């Protein structure tokens, strides 16, 4: 397919800003020195990444796949260009880690480098862009969980978890990966704070185990997480969904602790949170609560709130102070006040879509916009969620974006 050039329905096209490289990190946790303006002693500017361009702002991109044809494309939300990124026959699901998209097929995982990412140093961040490329395929079945840090990527499927070298992926190679051995369950493995958090272990499969990079056990958390389902990495720590609430795992001075965040009310098995959505970096998570409601988990306040919404197809939020966004099965996108549960705006977004096409939609959220894939119309809608769900831009495509994930964040 010839690459398609999209045009905005409104004139909010953002120009690509190329800034001078950020000159330096502040020294120490308190940042006692001003940023440097000269190269490091080695002659390489701080933040330099070979083969990448550092930019002043995030470079968000959408990796999309057509499940009928297997074609993969990447939409650059800054330049509005669409680029082909390979093909994955039998593709059925997609997830991302901020830079790479992982597309599940019947035989494994196709890895696509979205070519844009953000590095968070705590007191400041670096934004990069580089070329988009098809990295290769990881065998072993469709991915159930994928999590990365700066050194490792953990891919969990029905056949277990394998760890892949992050630097190799960034260089364009998948490699063989090494297995995480000695697991008794099928829970996720999350690289975090130079360790591995291995969930669903122990005789009852309700234990989160801390291991070192080599996979050797370091500790087991006292707080239990029965029937673990769903996980999310936040600035406050790693959250695991449990049958009786959530478990927040935090690290301080090399030690890991677990804190339970109970629902605070009886919750039937069919109404528990089993998959979380959130904006990367946010500490507010959302998950469906049965068929007709959404859970909002405030990790900072350690509280759950249930918002009655009607039949849910997708939900997400940008975090504290931002509305809860819910797409219902009739194709209506609504905004809710997360604190009160009151609906504040709504729009008939996916007009003409079948129930199956609405079910394929996702809501990807960043700090200023939300993106919803419209399979029936072959479009992606950019939504200004702070302006009564105004459609800021509409990208028309020549393929059906049945799967979508945002990178560059």
C-alpha cells in the first residue's frame, strides 16, 4: 500500500519544533546546580542517543493494524503523515511500552519500533524521534503481558515469560530472550527499579515475588494478591489487580513493600477490575466494572470509585483533574466527573459502527488529547477532552484501524 497522507478536519496542525539538546541533568536529587549548556567531558551532549533526534516536545505516534489484511501503519500526530510498518498475518491484539508496539498473532508477537519515545529523569524529561521500523517477531504465542524498563522487556504468554535485552530491541534486533524460570503461576512479570516483580507465585498463586535481574529470588511480599488480573506501572509504584482490590508495590532504598487498596465494599467476581487503562505517568487508573460501570482507582489517595455509565466498550482518563472518558456500546463518547460520577458531556462519535466495530475501539490518552479509532469509517478521531469532547482533528485512513496504541510518551 502506498503511504497515505492524512489531513486534519480542523486546522490544528502542530509544527515540528526542533530544539537545542537539553544540556544537562541537575546534580543530585535536589538539583543543586543549574543545567549545563556545554557538552559533557566526553564531548557527547547529555541526553544524546545515537541515531535519534532530541526534540523540545513529545512526539506522539499511533501504531495501528488492520486485522483483515495484517498491515501495520504508524500515524505521526505531529506531521500527520502515515507510514507503513510491516505486516503481521493473523494479528489480533496490540500493546505498547511507550516506544515499541507488540502485536499478537497466532504464532507470536510482532515488534514495531514506533520511532518516538520519552525518557523520564524525574526532575526533567527528554523527548526523541527516529525512524519507524519493523523489528521482528518473537515466537511463543500471543502476548498476555508486556512490560519494559530501560534495560529489559518482559513478554508473558501462555508459554511463560521471556526477558529481552532492551538495547538490542533499540538496535533493531529481537534476540532469543531468556526465560523466567521457577514460576508456579501465569501472572505478569514487571521489570521495576532494577528488579523483577513476579506476580501469581506461591502455592496459592497469590504472592508477588521480588527477583534480581538474573531471576534469582530476593524477597516475597507479605501482602497477598489472590487471583491476580491486570497490572499498571505508575509513578507511585506498580499496581496489581486482585480479587479483593489492588496491591500497590513500592520500592525505597532497595526494599520493596506491598500495600493493599481494598474495594471497601463487596464486589462480585464479574464486577472486579481485571484490566487497567491510564495515561503513562498518571496515578489514576480505570477499569470496567462488569457490563455497565467503570472503576476509578486513585493510587495517590488509595481509593476506588464506581461510576455508573451504561454498557462500556472502552474507558480511560488522563488523570487527576481530567474527566473520565467512556465509550458505550452505542458508539457514544461521554465525559464524567470522576469525583461525583456526573456526566458532563457526550457526543455520538462512532455513528454507523456495528457492535463489533465499536467493541474494537480504544481510547488512548495523553496530556492534552484523546484518540479513538473508528473502524467503520476508517478514521481516527482526536478529541479535546477539556472542551466538551470537541473533535480537534479527524484523520482519514485507507485501512481499517482495528488495533491501535500510542507511542512517544
